[in-house]
């Protein structure tokens, strides 16, 4: 059974989410979120297109432990402070939705700008930023989420620092849109080769959006379309970040290049 099967049921039974029309609606998993539930191993790295809902799903999954699991510690790292605050706001919304659905109260012993603590079961939820490279080193973490990890200045150092604090049975998920060829790209490639212990996941844009919608977006965005809605992992990387090359030509050569020798 997937590490996220239980949380998926919890989310759909108890939580709501603000949709694109700014309406508060029941949180029902979309097809790509459900596919991730089926594929997840507990050590997962997700390369995503825009607005596929992975951040919200992971936050909701960790909210289950915050509400129900004694002494659990869920940690989320955002790339910048503004995004950290957005993630925390979503967690607070999920807690409120649970309270309203179940006609109960989740008592908070601690409610700060970056941390929540459940007074009933001593569970904690911490939202930090990638600016602190020592984050998590002295903690014992149950769930760890590195959000928009391709935009961290020190991805490797943070991965090592926070990862060593994770309990053996804990969940560790890294999710991000691409940001060119950098430390994260190297780690993702290593994961595809089975060298990191993480399972790589890429869900193409055409698996989430209709062809009609993608056609409209391609007309609207022009050359930016492949960056926003990549159809392959390679396309995601070579059309993102800062590049001075013809991305279509680069993709043509990379797809035909021989695998490098490893010694």
C-alpha cells in the first residue's frame, strides 16, 4: 500500500480547498494527484508542470499527521519567505476545514509565523525557507517536504541537512518546477539512474490538461509554452532557467546523445 493511501482518504473525507474561481470546495484529488498516490514510495522527487496540485496534496497529507498523530513533526521548506507564508496559510485553511467538517476544534498550543503546535497531541508543523542551510539538523522529522527545490541556492546541502533528521519510516518528498541545469537537475538525473534512493516522477502536461486547452495556451504563450507545460522532463529543464541556446536544437542533440561512460 502506498505511503499516501491513508492521507488521500483523509483529504477527500475532511478537507476543502480554494479553487481557481476563489471558491471553497471539497478537496477531491485530480487524476495526477491520484496517480502519485499510486506511485509514491516514501522517498519521492516530483518534477512538475504548473498548477498540478502537488503542493496542496502534500500539505494536506501532512495535515493528517498534525491532527491525528501524537508527537509527529512535519517540516516544509519553501524557496522564499513569501511562498512559505502561502504554504502555511493553506495548512491553516485545511485545519479550519477539518474543524468545520467534524464539528470539533484543533487546539493550538503554538501558532506563529512559521510554526503550529497541536495542544492535544503535541504534533508540530513547521514551515521554513531554504535560506537556512542548517534547517532541521537538530530535529526528529516525521514528514519532510522540499517545495520548489530547483530554486534553492544550496539544494545539496539542505537535502543532506534536513534528510539526516528524518525518521526511517518518514515521508520525504521533493517537488518543483524546473529551473534549468543546476544541482537539482543533477540530483534528478541521478535519481533516474537509481543512485539516490529517491523515485523520480514526471507527469506530462498532456496527462493533466486537454489538448484543446494546451492548444489555446500554446497560441497565447508562444515560446514560453514549453516552459509552462512541458511534455517531457528534458523539455522542462532545457526550456527553464537562464539559457542562451536554441532550446529546440539543444533538445534534438541531447535526445540523440549517447549515454556517458561511468567509471
